[in-house]
């Protein structure tokens, strides 16, 4: 029994791709019809259908059409080797998408963008490194920043993490105090604790503290970061508390 040839509409019905796609594959010599009728209709045999299904499979594996054309010229064993390599690429992409989904959920839940691990395993630097580079660019020539950087480089990763967590803990303790006066004894005691942590990295003079307070209040990224600790405008409160501390010290 002679095997029937399949028309474009048959291929469309079997595979779900469009006739336009078939015509395009023909035009770029990726998938040619087995036979052309006198009226120009494209016809395909069963082996052609198998080839098309391989093309569609490779396309789902995220190979480009040019890559697919090259792969089809290889032996079955060579094709398997390439697909194995693509598996690793897809696994890495899967992990990347999972990271993005976690960051998305955290952001929608209210976590500040500066705390998201969105650029891990990416060619783009993580946000904390971007901020560090920005600070290095702006303040890198100052003696205070050099002192900070030299101290930071001497610390182990665990020591750095411990100090930054200590600073974060201070902010969490200050946050419930937003209904008090920034000049209250409790708030100022916590500001002094914050300064002690800072002094492990650098000399905290009035100019530096004022600069940091100003950044916390007027830099949108820092403002958003601090405001996640409280329902009120914590960044403004922190600014006022630090500035009061500076003014108080200047009169002592």
C-alpha cells in the first residue's frame, strides 16, 4: 500500500503549527516539502513529519532556527551530545527563573528592592555591590571612605555579616520609637549604639554623620529600605534623630 502524502492542512492538524510557519521553514530551507503539485501545493511524506517533529522538539529546547539547521546535519549521536549540553543551560535558566520568582514574591510582599537577591548569578552586579561601587565612585577619594574600605577588607565574611546584622538590629529597635520624640533618651541611646557599630569601620565625625542622615532621608533607595521597618516615615525620623545627636554633641 502506497504511503499517503500529507498536505499542509494535515501537518497543521497533526502538529498544531501554522501554515505560515511551514511556508517560512520552506523559505529558509529548514523544512522543505517532499513534493510540489503542478498547482504549487506542498506535500509531505511520513519521514518529513518525523523531521518536523524533531525541529519542533529542538525549538522547545530553545535552540535558534539556525542552530537547529546545523544540528539536523549531524549524526544522531552528535545530536544527543549537543542536547545534553543544552540541558545544563536550561537547568541554569530554571534556577535563574526560580530566583526571579522568589524576588518577585518578596517585592510584592513589601520587601525593599535593595534587599532582593535579584542579580545573583547574573552578569549584572548585585544591588549591594552596585551601591558599594556608587559609594566608591562618589566618596572614594575621601580619607573616611578609604578608612572604611580598608577596615572592611580586613574582615572575614562572617565578621562583615555579623556587623551588618547588628546594625540592622539597631534599626529594628529604633523603628517602634517613631511615636516618641527623636530627642528622647531611648532614641538617642540607640543612635549611640548605631554609632558604636559604625566606629568599627570608620571615624564618625559630625560631617560624616550628617551626610549619612541626609542620604537616609533624601535618597529614595535608602528611604524605601528604612521605611520597611515601620508603618510611619522611619527614614525622616532617623534623619531627625541623627541630626539631634550631632547638634547635642556639638554643645557638649
